[in-house]
């Protein structure tokens, strides 16, 4: 018998995740997302971009990545929607604080100082720039890094996943 006439094995079907049941009581373990990409934790994991070594750039890159990825995760499943929304909110607030810091510092204070409107002995700008600067340079990147490590190290328990599905109305 020649190689061309030998019987070929039938192609094996690709296993797919079963369709989600209508109620949370019918959920089984194979319905629940188990990977970082399926349950939305990837948006938090992008907080590890906080390891970038440039002050300001670390929180800017982290915030934009978390905001975009968190919003994209909202279309996947109820768990990814919940986790992605929280990551997107964190990214949006961090981005807003960063924009305020750089906008107020470079867009308002420097021009006013050069024009002589704000004197060198004026202290009120410090009350605005110091907290914003601490977030941009220290607290924001550290918070994002810690949340990224937690997202990668701690998967959801089946009970928590079922509670999120129940909350979503499934």
C-alpha cells in the first residue's frame, strides 16, 4: 500500500469553552475564566510598566496602558468587565493627576514666574505641586507595581468568580 492511499486520521476538534449558562447556579468550573488574559487581570498586570526608570514616564505609560487595556477587557466576560473597569478607573485617575501635574507646573507656574506675576517667595504653588508630584514620581508607580504583582500572583477563587457572574445578572 502506498503512502498516498494510507488512511488519514480524522482531524481532532479544537476544544472550546462551553457556552455560558443562563444563571449563575448552572456555572461549572469549565465556564469560568482561569488565565490572566481571560479574567481581566492583564490590565492590572500592566502596572508593572511602573518599573520604567524615568520619573513621570513610568506613571504616564502605566496609566495609558491600564486605561486602554481595562476598557478592552470590558467586552470579554463579566469577570473581565469588573476587573477591567477597576483597572481603567485607576489608569484614568492616574493619567488625570499626571496631566494636572505637568500642565500646572509647566503650563501655568513657569510662565507666570517668568512674567514676574508669581514671586520666588510664594509658597502656595508648593501645596499643589508637591502632592501631585509625589503621586507622579513615587506613589503612583509603586501602587501600580504592587497591583500588577498582586494581579499576577493571586488568581480568582471559584467562589469569587461565581459571585461576579451572579452580580452581572447571569
